[in-house]
C-alpha cells in the first residue's frame, strides 16, 4: 500500500534540531493517496519561526517522490491546528525526556 510506503519514506526525514523523524514527531497531519497514486501531504513545523521551514517540506516531498509507484507529490505546510507536544506519541516523549 502506497500510504504505508510513504510513511516509511517520511520516517527518513529528521528535524535537525530534534533527534526524531518528522512523522513520529507528529508533524505530518495528513497523507492522502489518490487513485492515480498522487500523494498530498499536510504537515506543520514545531514553530512558524522554525529555521528549517524552507527545507523540511522539500525533504518530505523528495522522500515520498522516491517511493516506487508514487505519482505527483504535493506537500502543504499548514499552521492550523498548531503543533503542540501533545501530538508527540508517549514513546517518543519518553525518548526525548519529556515524560
């Protein structure tokens, strides 16, 4: 299934300031795979002032584009809902020392 493969590809993209991939960090809000295999992704960043705002969406797009069978990829950067640490799964919070 392309969605699962896209998720695994996204898991190769890390926020350089946090040692966790952007998917497990909770920065990916939606992944929609169309019938023609085009993929639309909504993601956010930890902060609108994040210094990697211009880099991470492109890295996510590139990672998913390299999945065999994927058509066009569009990554939209969104700020609503805003990112909070509540989006981070407990096992990742534990790894980051947030629990």
